[in-house]
C-alpha cells in the first residue's frame, strides 16, 4: 500500500481508489488522442519496486509483528542453528542439482541436443556417460561417469566460433538497447530524492539485517572435479594460444615467401620490352 500505483487487494478497494480520480481524468486521452491506460502518477520504476519489496521482506524476517506467541522469526531461527554449512564446488552442485542425461561417446564426440561436444580427455568410444549442460554457458557440457565422478569438460566448437565472429555485432546491438533504456529513465517523473530514499532505506535495512546474523561455521568439501576442470581449462588456454602463435608464424612465412619470389629482371623485361 506504500507503493505508488497501489490498487488494493480486492475489487472493493480498487473501486474506492479509482473513485478518487476525477471523472475528467478517468476519461482523459493522451497527446495522440488515445484513451489513457492509467492516470496514476509518480509510478515507481521496476528496479525501485524490487527494492521496496526486498526491504519489506527483510522487515518480515526481522519483525515479530503478526506472529503467534512463541513462533520464532526467520532471523532467530538462523541464529539459533549451530550446524556447519558444507560448501561444495559448482561442478559437484551441477551433478547433484542438474538434469543428468545418459549418452554414449561416439567417434566425433557426444551428441547432445543436436550439437556435438568434443574434448581431448573424452573417454573411449562406446563408453556410457552422464552429461549435464552448463546452464550459464550452453557451449560447455560436464561429463561424468555412471558413478558420478567428474571426467572432463566437453565444448561445442561451433558455438564458440559463432560467438567470436558475432561479438562486435552483439555488442553494438546491446549498446543501442542500453542507450534507449537510459533515455527512458531520464524521462522518469519521480523526484530524485524519492529514489535516493528508497535506496537508502534498503541499504540501512540490509546492513541492520546482516549485522544481526550470527556467523556460521563453513566447511569446504574437497572437490576432485574442481581441480580436474581447472587443469583442463589451463590446457585449453595453452592450446588456443599455441594455435594463435602458429597462425602468426604461417602468415609471416607467406610474406617472406612472396618477397623472395620477386624477380627484378623479369619485372623490367615485362614492363619495357614486352610487346
């Protein structure tokens, strides 16, 4: 109800709020002659609405208001728990939380969702493996054995090449969209101090909430998958750098060959004595 544009949580409240708007404004039209979809003014932007809602959630986690007697708040439940948090690596999390699919290693690699993923560390052809696609980067496929042990990271080279070639084009489109968004934000009717107050209230609540939390014990689980993946990424980087150096050397050789093949006598004869 504190937010601008609040229309109530029932039809009766909505009618009461709408009746506050004069009839002239209810039937008002915009500058192009179309009926206005809303007559609400000083509406919050999406980010500001998110900040207001987040602040209310933090208040709910800390406050005992409207709770039954003896019922602990989420903050009290957190602080009263003495269990240690076991942290696992991202690769281990993917295997336990991701959607695992069985595949058989082929001659070209692993066929997954109409794409072929390859790796130098891939098991032998015919081996059954479990695959989990990286939800943050679809060109990466994590490969595990049937027992859940991490084997390697397979890559889809076609996606990698496409992203490299179209990087400038995508960047240009992104910058134009960001520019359009910034222009819309500049036209926002909400006063600057209102925006600052929303951000400041949220920051104050967040700091108060974090200061109230008891620090928990953390246990880092040893992950062989993380070490294996780190080694493979380093090898891939060395391989890519080696390929780049090879291309440069080949280009230099071609230039040197072109220079050595130039014959001055043939050039003079062709220019002055031909025909």
